[in-house]
């Protein structure tokens, strides 16, 4: 069984486990996938980043995911995409370049979409928009969770080089750590504002606009953060 097939099967198992565990606590599927790759990285398999040997993957949900890409020069549909959350580059393959990816630096792509793939834990279409198009000065892509007529909610993934907890010998060994944060936009104000990942603080954030507590609870947020936020923002926009 080739490596890609093995990883897909392992990701499917992990996604199933995440759903089960998610009954009592939220587990981000992309974060789970990243941890899975780190756990399954074989000894001696790493990438060089500066002076560091780094295990795991810098790509969100791995490489070559089916998707669409939109740039000022062109639009491409049903191509293979790779989103590097460590350096914010977007790579793609097409019939004219099936073996070597074309790499787009941050900002050269306005937006892109990853198609759903349940075997990897991508349970819905994921749309990413470059920060400048949302009024942000950050040179990163934001995942659209919910788009409303006034309030919209986004998720930003980023990658850092973390220490390997099981390593006590190789000082140069690191791992790709995936993190995420939530941001929201208000069409009456410029830019994006970061949300604290805490249900009570989120309720307080909007208390002067609308009390979202009837539709947004600690239990709902603990079970599924994205679903709870979508419901809250739908309520805010009513």
C-alpha cells in the first residue's frame, strides 16, 4: 500500500475518532490530521527549514487536494492544490505541469477552494481568502466559516516550528505545529477583529449589538466550534 493511501486510511480512522470524541469536546480536523502525520512520520524523514530538521507536514490536509483557484490572471477549476500554512504559499498541479507544482507566493492568489474529502476530514467545501481582500494587513489566507450581510466569521490557520516532546538528543529537530484563531468582520467597520476562543467572551463581544446567548451556549461551542459560530452569526445578521 503506497504512502498516500496509508495516510488517507489513517486520516479516515482519525476523523471517525474525532467525531466520536467531538461529542464531548471540539477537535479541529485539520489539527488532527497534522498531528497524525507527525505521529506517523518515520525516523529520518524530515524537511530542512533553515538549520532545522522538521517532521510532519506544512500543508493543510496534506498535498494535492482537489480544489479551485482564483487569481487576477486566471481561474482554475478541479485542479490539485497544496496550501502551505507555514509560508502561506499555494501550489497547484495541472495537465501542463503534472509532476512539478507551480508555486504562488502569498497574495498572488486572491482566493482558493478545497473540495470536500471525508477521508481526510474535510467535511465541507473550504474557501480561503487573502487577507488584503478582507481589510487585513496580515499576509495570510483566512478560511470563510460564514458570510453574512453585516457580520462574517473567519478562521486563520498558521504553522510554527515546535519542539518534539519525545526528542532529547537532536537539538535541531522540530515539528510543524498547526494553530488556528477566529476573526470576524463587521461591514460597518474596516478590517478584521480577533475573537477569543471562549464562549462567554464571544457573547460579551456582541452584547451591545445583540444577545446571542439564546442560540450560542458553552455546550454548543464545546461540541462544535464552527457550527456554533455559524449559528450565532446567522442570528446576529437577522
